[in-house]
C-alpha cells in the first residue's frame, strides 16, 4: 500500500495546482510555489489543513472535479479530525435510535495515527470504483468462473470460501473495509433499513441481520483475519489492521462526520452504492 509520505510526495500536477491556488492570496507565481512544495510532505500537510482548501472544495462544486479522490478525502478526513476535537460527543446511529456517545476525542486521537488516516483516505478512494468481477476458482469439480460484486458482503464471503489461502487476505481486507465504509458513510440508511425490516417482520429464520451492530462485528472479524495473514506482514499492514479491528467503532466516526456534515447528498453520487440510494430499501 502507498504510504502517506509517498502519496503526498507524488501528488499529481492538478492536485498541486489546486492546493497552491487555494492557499495563495497575494502571489500569482503558482509554478514557482509548486516547485517549492512539490515532494515535501510536511509542507503539503500544512496546506491540506488550511481552511481555504476545505472551503473551496465545499463551496465550489466544480472544484471536486479538479482534484483526485485521494486528495479530496484526505482534506475531508483532516477536517473531520479537527471537528471531532471541537466536540464533546458524537451521535451514534444504531438500530435503537440515535444517542450521544462521549468518544469524539478518542476518535480524533485515532486519526493522529498517520497510517490510519491515510488508509481511510485510500479506502474511500477505492469505493468510488465499485465493480462486478469474474474470477476463476477451483473446487472438487475442478476450475470454474465466479462473478461477484466487490460491494456485496455475501458475495465476498462466498468468494473467500472458494479462494485459496494466498487469495483470502485481499478478500478479508475488502470485507473489513466494506463493513467500515457502510457503517460510517451510510449508517443512517442501514439503521432505517433495519428498522423497516423489523417492523415488517421481514427477517426470515436463518437470515442474517443487516443492522449496524452486525456489520460492526463482521468488520472486526474480517480485519482480524486479514491481520493474521502472512501477506499482511509482508505488506507491513498487520499492526494497522489489528488497530482497525480493535477500534472499529472509533474508525467509523470520522466517516460519519464526513457523511452527515460535509457530503450528505454527494455521497450517493460519489460512491453509487446501489441498494442504498435514497428512497430505496
């Protein structure tokens, strides 16, 4: 996985141009300023925290099209961390309703870990591309082709059962990411869907609950399985994945701030999560 320093040090020319123009007030020698900050992660991080960068993204719709998803989500996550610092509590959405939880500082502290913050930005970038994929697997009857959605927990779990040991790491990590993404960015819709299913008595015997608490437990489980894989150690991800498993609920909180405070409507355009579109169950 690309590290924070590596990704910031290699921002595209368009991302650099956006940052420089957003924070530069009295100078117009943008190319010279870009040459000064290019590749310098420490300077770029200061620019990312500049309020003018956030305002330009929030108030100018076309600005979002001028930057990479990685830069966009990095700015939003850093802003969410500052907003969490200013709060005493977060609003926890669950199947029983919405309640205040005094964990805002702890959630902000989690984002002090550069690896966690960068992982979340890269994860959100990946969820702007949701696909159906076809792979070849082997079972007792020999090789066969399987088509699955990388945005469906059930599809990914079925694929993990068929996959070899070496392939399971990526599937487990994607399952952890998907559960974290859904419970953070779309907690309100998961909760509404769970309440609607409960009121209709729609859950059948043996069918899995689709509430936030269930997805949280699944997310923790699959992050732990991913962390135990040899591939995680080879990629230097073991500690990070363990931390996400241990602090899954806290990792959801900055995503919820982004979803509810910054992009309540845009999230459906940016991520296109099929069955979670407004007005659909």
